[in-house]
């Protein structure tokens, strides 16, 4: 019997997290995608702290246009906050989601904002 969507995603997520870890100099960009919103966090796994966060619910992010356009704006917003925190290089954690659609748009927006993966 096949896994449900949630179990499949969690299995992939655990496998990804075995190889990806964030440090202070190279934090992990974690993505969470719900049906309506998208969230991004820069996480230092060594100290267990969130360096910066951005979401589609923030006031600075425009909620006009498609969900992919909003995800691109969230990517640019997290890139700006990362630069303020002094971060330029990150490791991308897609959290078990396929690198497609809104997750890909967020990553491209972060790259446009100046982050290096």
C-alpha cells in the first residue's frame, strides 16, 4: 500500500535533514507551504535559533497576484532579512516538498535577492 501524502513528505523530509544542517555562517533556509500561505526561516541548528523569518502573511509582502508571485516576494524578503543579519550563503531545505511551483519560486526569489545556495 502506498504512503499518504503527509507520510511520504515526512519520510523525504527526514532523509533530507540527515544531510542538511545549518550553522551560524551557513544557516538552513527551511520552507513550509500550506494551501494558502508560504513561510521561510533561516535556522542555525547548532544553537537551535531562528536567525530570520518571512512569510506571505507579513505586511511588507504583497498578497496581490498568484501564489507563485507571492512566494517569489517571500524569497526576496527573506534575502533582505538575511543580508541585514550578515548571511550570504545558505543551505536550502525544501522540507520534503517537490522543487516545483511555489517552493521553486521562493528559491528563485531568494537567489534574486542575493542569497547563494
